C-alpha cells in the first residue's frame, strides 16, 4: 500500500475508533537531530499505519545536543543523533540514572549547497571551506572573491545548522579541525528547511546540511563537489558515501534508546524493533535519501538491543570524522563482544 494511502487509512481508522482509543494509545516520545528526523518520521508514519492507531509517535527537532538534553532528563524515550553522544552528555545521563543503547541506523553524506544561479563554483576544497567558516573569518571573509582567485566580487551569505546540531559539530570538526569552532556571523537554524529556503532565495548563499534535505530540494539547490583526501572532486550521494569517496563529509547516524523505556513500554519496544527490521529499514532509509547499513549491521544492532548492550562504543564521544560503514560495523562488533 502506498505510504500516503496507508497514512490516510490509519487516520480514518483512528477517527472512527473514537476518542477512547486516542486516550489509550501509548506514545513514543522522540527528539533530537534534524538530520535523522526524516528517517525517524518515515518509520513513525509506517509504524502508526501498520499498528492502526494502537501506538502514537511524536518526533521533535531540537538538534542532536538539544535532544540529548531532553533524553538525559528522562523527557524522551529515544534521541535522534547525527554524532555519537559526548562525554558530558553521557555523564548527564548517568547522573539522572538514564541507561541507553546506541544504535547506528544509516550513513549520511553531508551536502554543501549553493543557489543554482551560482555559476562560478564547480567544486570546493576543504581548505576553502575552512576559509569560509573558521572563527578568524568572522566579519573578515565576507566576499566570494576572498575564497578563491577568480571568484566574483559578490557578498558571501552563509547558512548553517545551529550550535545544538550534531551536523554543526561534525562539520566544524571535519572542516575547521575542532568541534564548535566556527565563525558566528551566519544565519543559523535547527530547521533545515529554513536553510534550504535561505539558499534557494539568494544567489550568493552557501549552506551545509544532511543529504536528505538536498535530495528533496535538488530542483531548488545545487550540490558542490568537495575535493576529497585523494584529490578528487566528489558530489554528495548515497553511492559516494557508501564507497567512502565522499570524505571527509560522510558520517553515521544514530538513535539512542532508553533501556528503562524499552523495558517498561510496549510501544517503545515495538517501535525500535520496527526501526531495525532488516527488510523494511534499508528501503525506508534509501527512500528518505540516506545510505542503508548492510544487513549484518541491522542484525548486530538487534543483538545489542536484545542483549541490552548499554553505553557508547566511541571513546571520547562527539563527532567522529572519517568513519565508514565498516567502522560502524567494527564498533558494533566491539560492543557485542563486551556483553
């Protein structure tokens, strides 16, 4: 059944069932990364449709950092994250008595985008991106002509996720060399749709965000090929993230699940099992515009879930630059081995 028809059918079923069913339905509360949001929202729609209103799922977009704050206060059951949990966030969860299971769910190619009317950029290097975004460039590098000789004398308009975003963390780590190290004179938003609109309406603009938002708006935006470590200019795509050529801007995406919620809520338990379904997950992840994990990765994630393998496998936490699907698999194996 097409998703639109399924969702409409589910909505009709809920209305026909009456207010009593809506009051009885268990709710799965989720918040966090705007990058992971399209994936989780897709699963939430399918899940609520398949279970015909038995469960409800709410998905917020507070950014990875904001999502972890709510998660570690016990306000949500699941936290969407575009980077591994940081050490300070782990400590906050520990102090609150929140145990969690870390589950990789997809890979992402972080897209750098410009307006289609921009006819002077055919690629950018990491060094040129650093020139745009490093703290020293604030109020100093304000024109495209300052980025590369031959670029026009036009104002440089920058858009990016806010400081609570895991995408902001990852980009600054990968490009500037230190997470959260960035100029501050740019238009920031935790809502990637606002960033899309900003670039689509300004020929001088540039932004970065998750691949799904570029895929959904590629008729309004132009992706910039980025010169990788091998010296090749590579476009963001599912294929290039999967084969590792789109570096250093490919990264894993995660959900973090409260073990208390898994143990106490049938709705949460059913939803996470649904999220890791090896037949459904690759299809929905690719449909949204991200890179599905290999089937073995979903199996390992399910084993970690069933065995309640808690904590994070990423020492130091925070953004992990240069990670591939193979790296995600290796950390999954490491965690399974500690059980």
